[in-house]
C-alpha cells in the first residue's frame, strides 16, 4: 500500500507539469471553458489579465481560481494573485516582495524601474483623476521627445555627411531621416515582441516546474 502511494506521488507531478504546459497553449476562450482543471485555467487567465494591466479582470479570475482550488493549492494561488495584482496595479515594490514569496526570480531593477515609469504614464484606475491627467501629460511629452530623437539623430548624422561630401540635398536629408526613423521604430517593435514572447515562455516554464514539483 505504501509503495502504491509513493508511486502515485511520483506520477502526479509529471501529470501536473504536462497539464500545465498544455493549458498554457490554450486561448483565453478555451481556458474560460475549462472545467476539469478550472483552478489552474483561471489562474492562467488571471496572469494574462495582469500582463495587460487589467487589475479588475485579474482579481476576478484569481477569485474563481481560489474558489475552485483544493485546500493545499490555495496558498500558492494567493501568492500568484498577489504578484499578478501588484503587476497589474503598477506596484513595483509589492511585485518584488510577492515574487520572492512565490519562489520565482524577482524582477530586475531595470524592470522595476520600467514598471514605476509606466505607472506614472498610465496609472491604475484607483490612482485618481489627477494622476491620470499627469500621466497623459507625461506620455505626450515623452512621445514628442522620442519622435525628436529617432528623427533628429539620423538627420544630424546625414547632415554631417552632407557637410563633408556636399552631395546630399535638403530633401534627401529629410527623406533619409524619416526612413531611418521608421526603421528604428520597426526594429524596436520587433525587439519588444521578441522580448515579450521570451518572457512569457520563461514564466510559463517556471510556473509549470513549480506546479509540477509540488
């Protein structure tokens, strides 16, 4: 009897790991319709909502996950909820502490700084109207500075080349400056998407390993 129980304990983590990986590949609609592993599916939906900075949706999904979870799963789900809600509500200090309690790698200083800046530009609903107006003003200013940088720097470089060679007209300088700005924006978008996919894959792997190793 004891050997049979030990065998079940060894098999269960593998099954949980496989199920976690399978659920991570499903769409939001498929996860919402999941009934057999409802707690895990709702937790994944809550994490995805937090990545969209939708605190209300994340809180709702984690409440459903806790209601459907087994007693031994609830502590870990609460820790997941704390970390996800801290991300959704742009609370970098709370996110770091929650990640440490959850047992995952804490965000880097650069990531926490980025979250803090994003919280200034796009504060959560609970921050109040004044914070949101301030965020709009900061966002507009940063956007203007960004456009000036991605166009101005290539334009100045091309102007310097033109001063040396004397073969680039003003119209050509403007055209090349705009073309360089477009290429920079496209490159940044592709880089951001790649980083986001890599971060999601890493998070899914860590979450699956932690779930499977319980």
